[in-house]
C-alpha cells in the first residue's frame, strides 16, 4: 500500500530543501520508491489544508493526511516512524 | 535622551506600559539621572514603534521578543523572520476556524429559538446548552 508523505513548508526554505532530500531518500529506502507518494506543500498556497492538518510550526510533516512531525525530524527519527507504519 | 514621561508622549503609550515593556526586557533605559530617573534614547523609541506595529499584526509580546532576538542575531536572515510571520498567520487561521465553528454553533442555537416569547423555562437555547453539558459530563 502506498504511503503519502507531505512536507509542509514555507517557500524558499533552504534548510528544508537539503533536509527534505535526505528524508525523501530515507522514505524511499524504507517504503520502496513505488510505494511512496512524496508531496511538497507550499503553506502559502495551501493554508487551509495546513490548518486542517493542525500545522502550527514550519516545516511540518504529515503522513497519510495526519500530522506526524511539527518540525523536521532527523533521518533516523523519520525512518523509525516509517518502520512503525510498515509494521501496522 | 527622554524621561519616561517624554518617551510615553513620543511613543503614544502609557508610562505603565513602558515599565511593563522594561520588565519584559523589550526596552532598557540607556542611563539614569543622578536622582535615579530612567533615561531612554531614540533606540527605545524605535523599539516601541516596532512593538506596536508587531502587536497590530497579532504578535504577542513573547513572539515580539523572539522577533527582536532574531533581529539581533547575526546568523538569522529574512527567511527566519518570514517563517515566524507565516507561523503567526497559521495560528490566526486556526483561531478563525475555531471562531467560525462557534459562530455556526450559535446559528444552530438561534435557529432553535424562533419563538422568543416563550417563558424562560422553555427556552430552547438554554435547554440545548444544558443537554450539551449533560452529554459532555457523561
């Protein structure tokens, strides 16, 4: 089953861009590229969606439409969360 | 240099507010007179204007302190300030959503009470609120 991962961030966030690439690679290694739906959400373009997800701080990460991280996790934290998801 | 009274007139805030700002670390007197009265410089006046503008945009004093800290940090950049502004916008949007839900709940209550001539004991709004409270306490 595919997993949708959304990174909700402000446009132009340089810190996010570099960490996002690392997180995306971590997600692909745990879930497999075919099972991964990766979306980068510009909070200013989708403010209502961010509010619906209860995002209050940036950048945030939602998995399958549920807020999981209120700030960028380390790749290890991210992998651990994805592994828990896989075991369910 | 300005005394607290002069600064108060210049900035358009009360002396109590200025003392509060000082207690919260938002402004500091540049020096004191021989008699111990606080004296403020133009920097304090600029800071007060900054605080007032930020409050106008919805920032709390704690958030304004964070903005001022960023302003004084060499490593920080405009992007960091922008992120704080966007996060503030998100918090405001959350509050708006909650207020809209309250407004809809009030619409429901108002709709229940079309006959405003009813005695208080039969007031549908009070009854609905009591029932909701009972449901919550269950």
